[in-house]
C-alpha cells in the first residue's frame, strides 16, 4: 500500500523531474516527424491531414493508452522497464527470455541511434541561416563532449533538465498555436477518417507509417523510468507534454496547408538541393537562433536520457545473467546514477559511426524507427503474459494482444520496407547484442548444469581439525568464499578442494557467502546460518537486480550485527592480539573458472564456451564486480571440465631384461 502511494503521489518537484528525465526522446520528435512524412513529394492536403491524423492517433493509442494507462500499471515493486517486466513474468514461460533479450538489445541499439538523429536534426536548422554550413563536425563534437562528461555523473546537470524541458515544451505549444490561429481547419485532422484515407487510399500510404512511428519512439522511456519519477507524476506530466506535442504538430500542419503543391525536399543525384523543415519554418526569423539553441539543448537532454537508460539496462542485464560482468561505477549518490566505461565507449563509437555512415538525420530514420518498433513488440508480448498472470479478463487480454500486435506489426512492416536504406544497421547492432546475451545465458546454463555440490557436514570434522592444526601456517583469521549453492548445507566441491588440498588454508573461521539475485529490483536482505559455532558460518544475501553488489560493505555490516548479538567472535586468536581485543583479518578467495584443454564437447557447446571465455577477458574482474578490496583478495584458477576426452588407449610398455633375452 505504501509503495503504491509513493508511485501514485504527485508533486511539483516530481513533475519537473519527470519532464527532465523521460520526455527528451519523444519530446524532440517534432524536429523530424513531419519533415519525414512529407518526404520528396509535393505537399497535398490528403498527405497533410492524413499525416497529422496518424500522429494524433499514434500518440493516443500507442503512448497514452498502451504505455501511460496500461503498461505503467505493471510495476515491479515500483520499478519499470523491459527487464523489470520480464522478471515479473519469467516463471510463466521459459521462452519469454527471448522477448526480453530482443527487446533489451533493440533498446541498446536505440541508444546508439537516438543521439545522432536528435542532435543532427537540431543542428541542421542552421542550414536555414547558412545552407553551406558543415553540420557533421558540429554534431560529432557535441556527441564527443556529451559522452566525455558521463564519467563525472549527471546529477548536477540533471537538476536543470526539468526547467529546460519545460521551456522546450512551452516553446512547442506557443509555436504551434501561432500557426493554428491562421488555419484552424487543421484541427479537423483529429478525425480518424483522414488517417484511414492516407493508409488505404494514398499511394504508398502504408509505408508512411515508418515516418509516423517516429512520433512515439520515446514511449518506452516512460516505462523504463517509472522508478525514478513515479506513476502519478508521469501520468499528470504527460497531459502537458502530449498537449504541447500535438499543438506543435497541428501547427506544422497549419503551415503546410499554405504550402500546397510545394516540394520541401529536392534531391539531385546524391545531393540535397533544398530541404525545408516545417519545425523551423514555423519559427519567426528573429527567433531562429534562439529556437535552434533550445532545440539543441533538448536534443542533448534526449540523448543524455537514452545514455543513462542504456547504463541502467546493461546493469540489470548483468544481474539477470544476460550480459558479461563489465565494470560499473557510481559517480554520484543520486538514485540510479551509474556509469559503465565500456558501454560508454561502445555507445560513443557507435554514435560517431552512425553520423559518418548516414551523414543526414533523414537517412537515420529507418534505422531509428526499426529499433524501437521491435522493443515495443517485445513489451506487448511480455504485457500479454503479465495480464494472464494477473488473471485479467480473457476478452481484455485478446483485445489488447490483437490491437497492439496489429498496430505494431504494421509499424514494423513499414520500417522493414526501408531495411536496405538504414534498417539493416539496426539489425546488425541489435543482432550483435542478442548474440552476446545468448552466449552469456547459455554459458551460465552449461556451468550451472555441471556444478558439483557436496555436503558441508561431511567435511566439517576435517575443516575443524585444519582450523586447530597449528602445524599448518595460518592463511587468514577469517576466510571468505563466494558460493553459488542455494542449499545452506551444500558448497561447491572446488571450494572444499581449495581449503583442504590446494595449499591447505588454515583459518579461525570459514565464511561461505551466497548471493541470490531476486526478481524484485531493490531488495537488500540477508540471513545467517552458523553451521559450526566460531568455525563455519553461512551468509545468504538477497539482492534486487538493480542493487550494486558491494560485498565488502555488506559483509562488514552483517558481521557488526552478529557481534552485537553475540553470535560470533571475530577477535584474533593469537594470544598477544586477543589480550588487546584486536579483530582478525578477513581474506576473500575467489575461484575463477577457465576452460580445460581436456574437454570433449559437442561443437555448439564448445563454440559457446570458447566465445564466453573470450568475451570474459574484456569483462570486469570478479573482485571489482563484487566491490572487494584487492589487497584482501586471492584469485585461484580452476579448469572447467565439461566432458573429459575419451577413447585414449594409453598402453604401458613392459621393460624386457636384456640378460634374460640372451640366455
């Protein structure tokens, strides 16, 4: 009840934060949507009214009804996003992991395409003032600066995003109204008949859906940032945002009415001779520089939101075993604020590559639309599973599935028609990420299948004897192992081998620590099991998939609480130190698996494991991932033997005595 209250609570500060965080992508769509719909054909009323009508109903059906009203209700303990939704429904079917992987990979691909198209669309407005200005170097310079800034965190800048986006949306509304007053008849485009006419009657009408879809590309961000902003703040702020967007779209439509018969974009050969953007054309000439400046800032904010979202997405994928454990940094104390250096570099290189490959924002539209269409389709599939899990009316579930699979299927078809004109780039990027996720997931499954667990009780007498055997040099006062065994009474055989045989490790107390990643996003709980008093302790941490696994800090907190409850004695057993109540040292032993050469596996498993260990070399080290102080960590490598090589017929040679042979 309390969680629901916080989610639905509305405040002025919350509304401002929502404006700054989640509406950058969808908010900058007026920069290029109508320009894309008009294309290179002469402006005609059927196209203008039909295009505006399609935009109106797309924002209503897709963004308002599907996301703002329905999908926002599918929160995972207050958190949203495609992986949060998957965590809610994953137990209903093992195949849903495919939808989560495809959707997550497409969202990451969107994070590569959004900054170039948003910033390029804004900067290309300078061509109205100077048609020959080189926009590509300016776009790349802004992108490089933006990514270079990520390492410092964005909490300070983030506080100013809300007011800046409020100015942006107010500007959109005012510019739209300034045109609507001259041609109020454009408001008739709310009639869905115009959308129907465009799609069914107009030549190539159905293919224009690819351009129309660009108006709702940021809808997924509304759900992804549910935990940051709250359902109430998103729903209330969307009223203002949608009103401003529609006013601007209708305003651009009103201007287009006065341009009937005119061609906005003229191409000769491979060069653009003329390109008029309705977004900038409705600006007064005296306001143009200010408008371009505000547009550029809005595009940067949109890009910033996608980059931060990509970091969060990867962090969630790592904890769901869908991504290698790359280094994650937390540059500030702001909620959800994280920075992943390798992903930052990947996105930067990808964004620059997109700019250099496409060169114009118009050329990026097919790649952009395809990425987010696929994500929305996957969200629809997961939402159907969510509705079934929560026992919604069967008729409602079927209606939801049919409506949105049909609508998004039509958008997908329209975007696939531009496959060879940019869509292939999205498929390559998303496909590469899906492959990475698949390798990670399958390798995890193979290793889990081979995990060899033994009973701790069977080895307890031997471990206790070793602990008291003064003839063995003491390895550490407290020796900590990370275990994947879910049963408190079990531990991996390789841990027992490490303690007893691989340089026997005498310690006063042995600690087995298990981390369970929960389906809830922000769980931070633990349990303890003292298997042998002051000799062997098991600790289970239950951490949400959005929680940073800071084992040094967490273990210290647990030990302090156990000491205060008189459950454990951590004072050193060396007499001189014990007299002065000096606490003993803690040392972690991490067992890192390597692929043994002595394996005989099916080709596919061999390929998966080789690829997994090759990728692992680029990932973060285990100690960094778990937040361990490297001065108290020992890493041991253990060969992973999946299937031992068979069919080796090694025959012992019998040595013949030469004297016997002579006789």
